[in-house]
C-alpha cells in the first residue's frame, strides 16, 4: 500500500559555485518573495485612511502617548494619565512612537500596523521555505495575507497586529533552534523573549503557542535530551523577564505615581492579567466584564467546536480551517517512523499545535470573545497548508497522496461554497466559480498522472492544475479581503467582509455597530439590531455618544451600538472643540466623561486630556465620588460631559452614576453644539 513517505528537504545550501539553473531558481524565488511582500503592503496600505481613527479607545491612548512619556509608558488613555487602557501597552508603544515622529494622525497610527502585517507574512514565508520550498512559503504567506480577519486587523489599531508579528517571529526562532545544535539555546531564548513581549501586547493570549513551541523543540531539537530541557527552561526564564519587567514596575510603584489600571476593580495589573483579561476569559467569571458570563450568546455564541465554523466567526477565518486540520494529519503521517529530529514532524508540532491549542481555546472559552480574535489562527493555517501541499504535490504520482490532495481540494471548495452561500446575494456567481475550479482542479490532479503525457506537457498541465487549486482555495477569502479593504471600519467590534457576512458586528452595520462606516450620520452607529443609536436623552443630559457625539454610555435606543462603537469625532461639534481647547489652560483635564468610549471622540477632536470616568465601560471604580469631588475642588477638571446614566454607565457600586447625579444636582447644564455639559468651576 502506498504511503506518504516523501522526505522534506531543505533548500540547497549556498556553495562556492552555483549552476545557472540554481542561480535562476534562487533569483526567481527572491523576486516572487519580494512580490508577495509588495502586494501585501499595497493591500494593507491601500485607502488606509478610510478607517479614520478605527477603534477610538486605542486611538485616544495613542494620541496621549504621542504627547506624554508617562502616558506612553503606562498605556494611559489620557495625556494626564488618569487611567490606563484595559490591556498591556506594547502595541500602543509602537503607534505612540510613530505619532511622536510623524505627528498623531490616522496614517501615523495605522501604517505601523500594516507593516507588522507585512512582516508577519515574511516570517511565515521564511519559516516554511526553510524546511520545504519557496513555493510552499509563497502559498503559506499568501494564505495569511489574504485571510479576511488578517486584512481587517492589520489595517486596524487593536493590539492583535503586534501579537501576531511576535508569535510568527517566535515560531521562526523555534525553527532555527531545531535546526541548530551549537546555537540552539540562543534561538530558544529569543523565542521566549518574543512570546514574552507578545504578552505585553495582548497578555495571556500570547501564551497559547507555548505548548507547541516547547514540545516541538523538546522532541526534535538536535542537542541531547538534558540540554534540550535546559534550553526550554532558559526560554521560559527569557519569557518571564520579557513579559514581567513592565508588570513588576507597575506593581511596585505606589498607586499615586501611576495611572489607575483600567479593567481592574482593585487598581492591580495582576488582577487584570488573571481576571478580566486572563482566566476569566476561559471561565466567564470576568471581573470588570462588559457583559460576558458563562455561555452568553451575546459575546461569541454557544461554546463548542461549531463556534469557529459559523455565525460571526466562519467568514472571518474558517475558509481553510478544515484543510489546515487535514494538513496537520498529512504532515504527521508523512513523518512516519522518521528519526526524532525529522523536520516534517517538528513542523506539524509547531504549527499544528498552535492551531489546535488556540482553536480549542477559542471554541470553549466562556467569557468575552470577538470574531477578530480569530486572526491568531491565520499564520498556522497558512503554514500548515503550504507545507502539506508541497508534500502531497511531490508524491502525487502515488495514489494515496493524490487521493488525499483531491479530497482536501473538494472539501475546501465545498466548504467555501457553503460560506459564500450564507451571503448568497453578494456576488452569487463567485461560489459557483469556487466550486467549479475546485472540481476541475481535483479532476486534473486525479487524472493527469494516468494520461502518460510527455514530460513538458505534463509539467504544464500540472502547473495549470495547481493554479486551479490555488484559485479554488483562495478566491472566497480573497474576495472577502478585497471587500474589507474597500470598506471603512471603525468601532470596538470590527468585522471583515461584506455587509451581512457575519453575525454580531459583521461588516458595516453589524449588530453592535462595530463595522460602522466612517461618516455615519448622527443618530446611528450601524444598521444592526442594537446599533440604531437615537438621540438618547438620559437622566443627566443628552446621550451624546449614542447620537454621534461623545459623552454618553448609551444613546437612547442605540443600546450597545453607541457604547461599543463610539460616536466618532465627526459627531463632536466645532463649538465644543473650541470650548474644550480654550478651557483646558490651567486644568489637568479639560473635561470628564463617563466611559472611555464617551471621552475618546472628545479627546481626539480637541487634542486635550479628557478624564474617562469608569474606564472602558464605566464599571471601573475610578474615581470614586469623593475622589472626583476632591479633584473638582482642586480645580483640576473644567467640564463634565453629560451622560445618559444607567446602562453600562452604572459603574461598579454606582460610582459613575453617583458622579453624574452629583454633577447634575450641583451644577447648571448647558448645551454646546449637540452636547450637554456642566462647567465645574461655576
């Protein structure tokens, strides 16, 4: 019985002399690799400014970091460093430095994100090429580059771009460690440092790759077992140092010397790490949660393996997930009884472990999860498919590899057809093209070896069949990616693809307004079920965030749309901007507003620090009513922006509501533009 036993060879080593054919091949590979990176850069940079300030919550923090080193270091939301964002600040460091150099604007904030995407594609390419071939690397890089959720997030200002870059670089470092004997320890130490810095980008999510990286080196590394164990320990020490130095500084500093830790209820970075952004995401018991909870269908749907394949997640990442799982099996079988250091098995452990551990975690975590998290699966999907395709293609003359390849093609084409059919009104012809090219490509792979063609004819026919396979596999996700590039995305819950392609937050007008197009008129943050933000007259004033201007936790019927999507700087009137800018002199904060989402548009539009009462969602107990009254008495806050009260703005123990009520009872309301404010000095 035929088996998949073809060994995977590394590209030829450099020698003193090369044949003309070898030089041509190397030159061609370099050109194609450069072309991949250039095309990726064009895709990620094209019309980037249409996304505006993207997630205004992070944009405000980037703005603050571009003017204040203290705010930059701690990841503070405002330049006066009252409260931090609810993540570690590494991603903000990159964007903040860019803002310092080039000035804070859309391009200086988002271009670094796009370039991180290009670099991630590059690391996937070199990792796959090293053990397989340049063609395999090209396919792997192209899959990552054109995964819809990757296109979305590498054009956005969330922390995911830096996280993915660091994890891809970490996988490359582990690959080099397995290849090396003399310098293996150095490469593992580097891998640990990269993953550790990934923690400073998005906390514990970075550690999902650790089992795969550690086991792969322990199994396949060249040094003796004892040394391999020591090298893994050194990698963990490097990880702890890389991830822990900033945590230690923040924990050891007195609270008075740093901002309040946003997302925590005790002003503790350790609580944030292990609670809201840590183990709470797995159990659903999240301190500071905006509405998670065990199995809450409003935040990711029901748990289980089906989560990644349907609803809001399927169109973001699931196009090639079945093929990637099959590819993992192919690589394991291909390794067979090869020596312990076999590269094919090691590759399956690195990237297959990454895919399986991360995928299972996302499938069964019971806390808050959003569809854009799925970008973490994209590098592994690309790497696995690129490598397995090369293994099967080399052995396609044998019936089992050929049948496996054909089965994978048909499976992928059928699954892409199903995903496209979920949004059948959008380019309905596309799903039939995908299915037809898949069937034709599978048929060609199945029959060509039996035709007995001349070598040249067989080679050309094989290239044509390979092209059909690539088109069938990538047409669906590429179309969704192009739609993502051509559409503006903003808010806290962005979603890739055309409108209606996802569930909550899907595309422009998703249920929570996460994909709202820039320039949406006041009064709406999306066309979804809860995104129709009306004016929103709250207990203490007009619900400004809900109606397109900042300052409200909810905007009347806007529900979570105004809260999560933000009203946008376009809703901040010029009168209010002028008032804040003129009134900022002599004050630590030009104004205070309930929630960071209410404060962000004000801060971005005016360029002045705005205190975000209660942090991201108004539930952080910062400041307390007494602390706020003391700051007002000291003359540190000039204005208070009226909020709707209630809803997410209730705050832990009613802190946000207590402040809003106290202000309304003791100060006179006035309307500036379309926003109700209170002058705290009169």
